[in-house]
């Protein structure tokens, strides 16, 4: 059964214990008549009961008790409580016994008629359900026993067989060693030929306090060097920003690393010195598809 937000909030507040006496009586009446509502209240009690276990009891300090007594006027000595004398009882009147009222059985008769009516309806519904179950079972296992009008019609089912997707051939891989004047490698740049996603691996470069290494692409086909982002502090930094450039630009460009303020150049233009450079070379050629014809043999001249 779907409940409104008011019913859900009422169940939650009942579990929290924030309802007044009338509202608690309303919730308990609904719980006695609705099992689903009772389950919802118990679920809230299960969820919110953990809160009581997480909070320990705290004993108020003596100063708090003194402030409470002062606020309620109980700080000083209490005067003895004197109860007023009860008034004398009035003289007893002669007891008059009223004759017993006749019992009203109209509600009982009406309720009995309703029970018999619902019992008859339930009996008919049960018989219809049993007949449907028998008809379904016969139609599933022995359909020839049913009349032609009730016999299920054969249905043709079309099954579409899909060929497995062809596996993508590995693309070419390019690599550049970023170093200074032929020294030991500082970073290794790897570029995927198909997606042009690149990965920078830190090899020998040492981090400088308050500084960041930033990677740039330099090409005569670009008006100025473009930043490819800050090289992170971890061993590997991967980004897809090279996909914005043509394959020819990516393969023929020079890649440079500068030292910038922490977080990279604030202006988008290199401000620090160029410390490492390198160019891409093809490290892994693209794999030839298995159905591709072999290359034609070259003729000797």
C-alpha cells in the first residue's frame, strides 16, 4: 500500500517519541488495523534505535540542578504542605434501582448479515480462481482437452541472431623521452594513436617545493605553445586533451616541460624555464586486420 508523506512522517515521529497523546493513539489505532503501516513503524524504530545506542547518558552537573531549582522557585526551604479539610459528605439519598435497559441487537444482526454476504462472495471468488488455475494448467500441458475457442493459438517467435562485435585492432603507440641535453630521462610521454590520449610517467624528475611541472605542445602549425596541463605529483598523469589536435600536429610537435608556480602558469603562457624536451617516435605500429590482403612485393630495380 502506498502511503503519503504525512503517514511516513507520522510513523517516524512515533518511533522518535515526539507525538502527543492523541497522535500516538491515532498511530496505534492504525497499527492495529494495518500490518503494512505497523511494518513501516517498526522499520523506523529499527533505523532510529541506533541513535540511542550512539549517545551515552550524561549526568547534569550540580550547578545545572541549582539553576533549575532557582528557575522553578525551589531553591529555598520548602514550607510544609497543608491540605484543606474535605467538606462533609451530603446526606445519603434513597437508592433507586433503574430497570435494566432492553438490549439493542440491531447492530449484531446487521453485522451478521454483512459477514454472511462477504463469506458468500469469498466462496465464489475462490471457486472462480480454482477454475482459472485448472484451465491454465490444462492449456499448458494438455491443450487438446480444451474447446477450440479456449485453446491457445500458436505464436511464431522471431529470434534475431546478432553477430559478435568485431574486436578493434590495436592502434599505434607513440612515445617521447623528455630530457635535458641528452641527459637521463626525466619523463616518458606515451600517446595512443587512435584516441590521442596521453600518459606522462615520472622517471628522474625531482619535485621542487612550491613549484609545478607543466607540459606544453610546441608546433609551427600553432600560433604559440599550448599547455597540456600540470604534471601531477604521482608517478603517472593521464589526460585526453591531445584529442583536440590533428594527428599530424600531435606526431610532429615538440613537447616541453617548464617549471611554473604551484598549480601551473596563471596566465596560460609559459613563465618558467624550459627544463625538458622531446619528440614522439612510433613505438608500436598499428596491427594489420586479419582479413587485410598482404602488401604487394616490391619490384627490384
